[in-house]
C-alpha cells in the first residue's frame, strides 16, 4: 500500500462521526487535563517527602506546610481530572446533538446522570462511593456514553431551535422519551455491573491476572506488560496497568540487599527485573515514551496548535505525566501513533537490557524517588552512573527518530483532512 492510500484511509478514519466527536471532546477537555497534569506533576515530584524534589532538598525542613500545599493541589486535581469522565460525557453529548443538527438543553445533564447511574457503587461493606470511575482513567467511557446519549436524543427527541421558546419544563416534556431510554439503558448496565461485583467476579479476574504476573521477571513478561499498558492507554484507558506481584518486590529487595551488602550494584541476582526495564527505560516521558513525541512535534509538526500543545505539556511530560499530551494531540484511538506509542517502550527496554548485558553500566537496583524525570531514572537507579545518563539520552534520540516519520504522516493527514472540509 503506497503512502497516498495510507493518507486517504487515515483521512476517512478521521471523518467517521464517532472519531470526530471523540477528538472534538478531547480538544474541549484539554485545558482541564493540562491543569490536572500539572497538579499531578507538582504533587508527585515536588510536594511530598518521598518525591524527587522533596528528597533532594529535604522539603520537610524548609517547607513545613508541604502537606497542606499538597492537599490544595490535590483538590484542584480532583476538580479537574478527578471528575473528567463526567465532563467528557457532558461535552460529548452536546457535540453529538449539534452534529445531527439538533438542540436540547438537557442532553448534557442526561448524559452525566446516565454515566453516574451506570457506575455509582459503594465501596464494599461501607457507605462510601467509589470515585475511581469518574476520573481521567475512565474519561473514554464518558465520551462513549455521551455519544450514545446524544445519538438517542437526536433520533428520538424533539429539537427546540435557538431563539424559540426555551422553557425548561417544556423542553423536558418533549424530550421525556429519549431521557427514559438512556436512563433505562444506564440502569441495565448498573445492574450488570452490580451483579459482577456482588459475586466478586472482579476479584476472580484479578486473581487470574496475578497468576500470569506472579512469576519471575523475564523479557517476555516485561514486554507483555509494556504492550498491554501502552495499548490500553492508546485505547483511552488512561491508567497504567499495575501488576501486583510479591515476586517482583522480592526480586527488587534481593537486588538491593546484595548491592548494599557487597557495596556494588554489579552481579546482582536479578539484573533484568520489570522495575529496571519497564520503569527505568520503557517510560521516558510516561507511558509510550512520549518525551520523544514532544520533541518530535516541536521540531517537525507544521501545525501550530499541536506544537503549542506539545510545549505546554512538556513540563509534566518531563516528569512522566503525559495525560494532557495524549489527549491534546491526540494519540488516543489515533492509528497514526499506535505503532510508535507501543513500539518505543519495547525498543527502550531491549536497548537498556543490552547495555546491562554488555556491562556498559550496572543494573538499576537503587530505589528511585516518586516523580523522578524519566530521563534521570537510570542515573539514579544505578547509584549515579554517568554512562547510564548518557545512554538514556541516546535512547531518547532513538525514540525521537521513531516518532518523526509518524509526525510527518500526521502533517499530511491533517492537511488533507482540512482540505476536505473546505
């Protein structure tokens, strides 16, 4: 398939109704995502005693109010990315109605109500509600719900044009049918999810996953986890998959104990752990090795908007918080970036393991503070080995080279798509 056909297919993909709504919604929530990512980076990298900056400067001595400041930052984060799925549901429904040339001033509220009804569940054996389903991790589900609600209102509702009678009661009455439809669908999903949890099927799934995870570190397992994590991020599930394994923890403890007792990180028993390969090399700039994408966009994108998004997201991305970038570009459900997004972390882990194998620098054995910039993780994990830092910069350059052809392809697709709108 030649390049022109690939560009044509990608343009047709961008012209799909759902993809249009998806990308327009992500553009709309980008400011909230940007504020939230800065809050994440500030809290994780600067304002706690275990953070990168907090450890370097002994923050507890010179800034005794750091816990209070961290709480305020967390509050801002909660108000932005903490309920981002609800914002996405609201905006997506509104945009879908407009796409179909109709208008309703309750479609956004109906979408939010439907989403809440679907996922409102108490934490087991308590009266507290789980809020995890409303944050940035689940925002893609908010967009899907909003699209469905907007479609139902467009198909079964009654349009009330701008400038006409905007009486709220009348609007609700004429749109009672689609409102009941979406709430009924949400209730069915709610019941299914409640049954799923009632019979602890979620725990059975978690145990099945742990059976796979609870084995000694290996190239295959590390690459599998990288592949699953990056691909689910590309699909829009914004939470990194965390494989909880006592073996992984025991391996890290054994490595650290050996390094401390022998006063050297060389010849540790487990040189290729998941922590050293994935956390040390796979995520320079967050999942998808997106620090390289920031650099590639700034240098090679011919779209001012994307260069601006890359520059404004660069600081949190440097500290491995890349949500605003993957939403703003977007990379989520964008076939242009699926290959470099998934491939780059795997290449990084392979390059890192080769360097350890040929003893270019010792394995990453020492604990790395929370919020440490990805490019500095190997330096700190090796106990300050400068060669590890230089090699990490080399890996970053390789990542940039991987991303550049796809940024240029994005330029072509964007130009042709914009031409099709004229």
